[in-house]
């Protein structure tokens, strides 16, 4: 949200992170054509399999919300490495940028901006 909607995120934080504003931001995110789909439906520390084993379910989830022409940005290096090849074989357009987990701050922001630009998303100036 901080990369796509920096002013909105700042307002959200300044207002104490109210649930209503979070929901508004998520609706805006989806209204602008973005989706956030998790590879796993449970926390990773509770998952006992290999991440690659969860990719077929991810493909089904993606198939339900987008067409094959929509660029897909995979967040988190382990997810990228586990899913990119199988998603490409399934016909999806995977943005070729490995992005660290958002917890890692600036490297995430820089890589996410790079991925968005590769996908053709126009960002407001001054985000870098």
C-alpha cells in the first residue's frame, strides 16, 4: 500500500490504523485491478509440506480471478522460486523480479517498484 498509495497509507497510520480505512484501501487496491493471493491458506510455520506442493492450488486461485495476460508479481523470494516455473508452464505472465518479504523495508520497495514498472503500472512521481 505504501508504494501504490503513499498518502493513503500515511493517513491510515496517522489515524491509528482504523479497520474501516483498511477496508477502504483494500477495496481501492482491488478496484485498481490488484489482487493479493497467498500461496498458503495457513501460516507457513504450520505448513508441513514443500512450498512447491502448494502451487497447484495457487494456480486454481489465480485462474479464478485473472486471465493469463495479466502480469503476476510474486512476493517473497521463496514463493517466487517455488512457483514461477510452474505458473509459467500454466501460461501465466510472471514478472521476472525476485522480491524479498516486505518486512525488509527499502529493498522490498525498490524491487516492488521495479516489478510494477515491468508490469506496466504507472506510479506517482516521487515514490523512489
